[in-house]
C-alpha cells in the first residue's frame, strides 16, 4: 500500500489516509486485482493466466474496485454485489483456496474436513479447525485468554495450575495458530 501512496499525486495527508482506508475496505479479490493492475502494472491477460480466471473477471475486478473506491471516497456506500464475472471468479478461487486450506489442516492433524459454508468467513472456519487440533488444555487456556481476555494469573486460578504452565500452554496455542494456512488474500497474492 505504501507504493500506492508514494506514486500518488501530491495530496494532503487526509486524502491519502482516506484512499488507503478505501483500498483496505475492498473485498480481497477486488483489492488484489486492483493493486496488481494499478500499482504493479500487471496486464489483464497476465492476471487471467496467473489466477486461471477469465480476462473479463479481471476487468470486472478493476471496475468493481474503482466503483467501490469512488463510492467510499464520496462518502457513499457501494450498492450491489460483485459483477457476474468477478463473482464467478471469486467463487472458483475460494473453492481452490478451501482445498488448499483443507490439505494444510489435514497435514496438521485435522481428522474431519472443515465445515465450509459460503456464508462463513474462511479465516473463521480455519481458526475453528485450528482450535480442534489443539490439545484440550491448550485450547482451554487459549480460549480463556482470547475470548474472555483473562490474564495468565486469572487463567491459572481458573484452571487450578501454575502461571508458568499457563504461559507454556498459551505459547503452545500460539504455535498452533502460527502454523495455520495463509489467509485468502495472502494466498491470492502468492498464486
């Protein structure tokens, strides 16, 4: 994103922050396509081949990005869903991403397939699967720390153990989380 700001014409700081915020608010596929086209000067055909999608989907990605940016910068809300070719490409890429995640999670020890749902956030599904892989004590300490925002002393008291044990459990939990698959956007950037 800093490259966008460096290449932007001279604007005041507030405008640059607004632009950066608007780009950050784009849906992942739209944001990746927009940045690759406008910042990295990639061509439509190169991106279509890279992502194994139709060139029309890449064009729709740029159009959708520009529309959403203009709406956001004008103080409006972008109406409507992604254009057809972009929505189709998004669905195809999300299915490929889910296969990647499923393979990754199985390699980490997840016995059952993750319960993918089109309405769910992929990152939330991955995190629930990572929690399933964690040993029970690690999972309990991790959830108490993250969901209930308890300190290690509070968790130790609740679990009936020592603080150093809780710290070890939390470290073990963080190691599990660190081994999770890439996010959808990161995966898109690495294709």
